[in-house]
């Protein structure tokens, strides 16, 4: 970019986007790059499930936190929290009152943040600190100080959440927020801690005959259009277009050692990857 003086003597900054609507298809194609800057390529972004872990209380949550604390010396980690049952309860009330999707998203954010506060306090003896989305730019300094950062996972669409194709449940919830966080930071790992081994072709809690899926390419998973999923469908759409994140790992937080294995690059559950 350079400075250019017009006929009146005024200076302008010339750039490839001058006079562009930012809607021209050929221009958008020109913004593609093979070398995307990744601010934190060694980071592991880990979501602690709300309904699957937090809502089960100390019997499930505390062992998960113990495993994360044990892994802290070997891994840079950012912990995120889901909403869980309380967010579903809030959604049900809001739906009954006729609230739009954006209001439901705001309610889900508040409950996810409550869980982040509790996790940060439980981790306080080990450097746990609750951070906000605006604090992500400070993340490298936090990690150098030995802080174990905890943030809520609801993406900041809030009242501006786009309406879903069907119904009113916010399509961009905490799985999406976790993946987007990993993508913008250029993280090495994106891990979702669930209460099942990983992904199945149906809900194993409702269908005992559901088949386990240890590994699947995201486009194939989308094409299957399964009747139920352990992850948000919008997250799969984003993973298919991601630039930094190549895979998402689903692990069972109730299986001791599964989180550590995922941090070490193994697949103890389900690996959803993009080609």
C-alpha cells in the first residue's frame, strides 16, 4: 500500500480494496492464501461439556480437572465451558414465551459463563483464572505466567445470532465457539470433552445398537445427515471451511487418560477431520 496525491492535493492510501464492494467473487477468491498466520500454533483449545461434564457434579468434573492440571506442565491450554442443562431449561422458558433466537443465544451465553466462573474457581490453586473474550490477545502472557485460563465457549453473536433454518434454537453454540476460538488462534488441538466415547450414528443413550464412528471426514459426516449428533451441525459446516484447524477430537471425560491421550496427538475417541 502506498500514498497517492489526487488532483486537489489530498493524500489517499492506495490498496487493492479501494473502491471495492467486497462482494465481487473474483476479489474474494484473490484473498485466499496458503500461508495463514497462526498466533498460537502450540495451543490446545479444550471444551468441558456442560451437560456431559459440568452437570454431573464433582464425581465427573473433578477428575477431569485433575487430569488437565496434571497435563498443564507439558501443554499450553485454554479451557472453555459449555452451558448444559441449565441453558436448555432457559431455552425452554424463552421458547414458551415466544422469544426470538437472539434472546436464546444471550441466555445460553450467561449460563456458559456461570460454568466458566465455577471451573476457574476450582482451578484457582493451580493458576485458574476466568478470562473474557477480549482477553484472548493477552493469552500468551497469561500462559507464560503459569495461568490456566478459563473462558465461556458461547460465541459472541448474542442478540445478533442468525435465525436457524428450522426452529429457534441458536445454531452457533458452545461447540462452534470452541472451534472458532481454535481457528482464530491457529491452535494445534481442538478437543471436546463429552460423556461418551465419541461419535455414533445415533444417540447411544436412546439407541443401544448405535454404531461407534472412530474417524470420519467432515464432508462425509455432513452428507450422512444423521438423525442425531453429539456435536453441533453448524460446527461441522465451519470445520469444512476452516483454514487453521484440521480436526476436532471428541473424548470421553469419564475415561481416565483419554484427555491426556488427545493432548498428545492420539485419538482415544472420535476424530472428525477435513480433507
